[in-house]
C-alpha cells in the first residue's frame, strides 16, 4: 500500500518527461516543415545570422575566450580568488575568483561570463549557488555592441552610448549586490576566513599548481585556441538557428501575436504601440530587436527604454548559448532567466533617469536605416582593442586593490596591538 503512491508519482514524472519530449519533437517537425515550405526565408535568415557571427561575435569574443583559457590554466584565477576574497565575499557573496568572471564578463559580452563560471564550478572554486549568482550578474551585452552598434550605428548619437551602457552595467551591478542574499546560508566553496587571508597565501596558491597540469607554452596556446574556436562555432550555430527561427516566426505571424500580448500590458503604461514589434523580436534575438526598436516611430526616450529592456533580457538566443556553456555542470538556469527580466526592467528605469534630450539635435553619424552589419570597420577593431585593454587594466587594478587591502590589514593589526 505504501509503494503505490511512489510508483504513481514516478509514473507522473515519466509522463511529464514524455510530454516534454513530444513538445520538442513537435517543434522540431514544425521547424523542418517551415524550412521545406519557405527555403528563401530560411536562406536569408541563415545569411544574416552568419554575417552577425562572423563580422561581430567571432572577432570580438575570440581574444577574450583565448585569454580566459590561458589565464585560468596559468593559475591567475586561483591567485585572484585568494587575493580578492575580502572584496567579493562581502559585496556579492561569491568567492574571490568571481572577480575574474566579473572583469571578463563586463568587458567582453555574452556568453563568456557563463563559460568562465562553468570552468570555476568544474574546478571546485565555487559552489552551485555561487555559480548561479555569478552567471546572473556577470553576463552583459558587449560594450562594443552598445557603444558602437547601438549608440552610433542605430541611433546616430555617440553620446547615448554612456546612457545605454551605463544603465545596463549599473542594473547588473545592483542585481549582483541584491543576489548576495539569494540562499545566503548555503555553504561556501573554499572560502577563506579573514584571519587566514594573506598576500603570501595568494602567491602560494598561484605557485602550488600540480606539476602534472603544467603544459609547454605551445601546447597551452594550441589548446586555448582550439577550445575557444570550438565554443565560438557552437555560439555561431545558435545565432544562425535563431536568425532562421525569427524569420519563420515573423512570416507565420507569431511575432505580431506576441506583440499584441505585450501591448495589453505595456500600452496602458504609456508605451508606444510602434515599439511592440521590436520587443517581441527582442524576446528571441537581441540584435534584431534593438535594431527594430531604434527604427520605431516612437519618442527617442521610449526607443532607448525598449533597447534597455531588450539588452537586459538578452534574448532566448543568448539564453540557449548560456545553457550550452553550463550544460556539463549542475548549474541551474532558473535564477538566470528571472534576473534577466529584472535586469531589463532596472536598465529601462535607469535609462529613464539618465536620459538627456538636449543632444537630440546632434547630426547623425550614420543613416538610421543602414544595415547593422556595415557599421564595423576601423571603429569596430578599435573597440575590440579598447575592450581587451580594459579587461587587462581591470585585472591589474583589482590585483593592486587586493595588495592595498593586504597592506591596510597589516597596518590595522599593528596599530590595534
């Protein structure tokens, strides 16, 4: 009698899994049917997705992927973890190694923060809850994309880059500070008490690498490049896939239907109906949604707020990329999805606060309706170099900050005697 309810619960669980499998099968069949019936739409979507990946994502993320792989294998992440524990633990309730994730996530773009977090989790440098906190506030839109593509290319106003990027980053930092309370009583991973923290111990952690794990420089570089290119190929596949999906959904009228649902909530709040199609497209893919939002026949403030919401949500394409990065770990996606919605709302609010309409008469740098992927020549390469330099400078400054904390800690102990 006691075993029957358990069997029934198991049967219900299996039925739910079977039902979910049938749903995915039906969606896959619909996708294949759409490709067969509309090959021109599929081809155009594939070309656009391939251009986005090759012209934007690949060159902008490849240096960061390679650098992160090399630095992690050389032990810098463990060094920063031991050195910056007193900084990251009280602020964000994550280990000191999270500082490296934060730096590279804020200077590069999606989805590298989740990739580095997955590495930390696999190496036991953070717990599952700490990893969930990290991926929820260290995944940002690329500064290259916000400052160059959106501000200059789409809006024709370089001065708006500060508003767009500032609101985006500020909202994510605020989320990080709030997430320190998420399951705060969960056990920490390799946490150092303040009394045990020292500069000497940080260097010991850096030098205590297992000799069997040390690799020749050639092998280290080769594996870093191969791993980075493989990950970027996976990302490219997701970008092309979602570019095709959006084209098919637009043709089938699903985007318009979703826009009408969003309108039932947002139009009473004063949002222009012309923004809704952009928001509905942004639910699936960030780049297309932001471009449509910048071209909408709506006030500039509302277009900027729509862009902030889309960049904060980041699109199901980015969600799928993040899920692929953490697939081999026990990190869950639930908190990430919830915080993406909160990020979009907070970024839109900060955009409303920071927006300055006085510069609206500025001469556009580029035509508003120019193709998104023609914006990148010299400015694109310059922004990649600046972003990469920003990552290096941020790591150096954080390390020096850790040194300063160590000195102050020592001086405090001397004066307190």
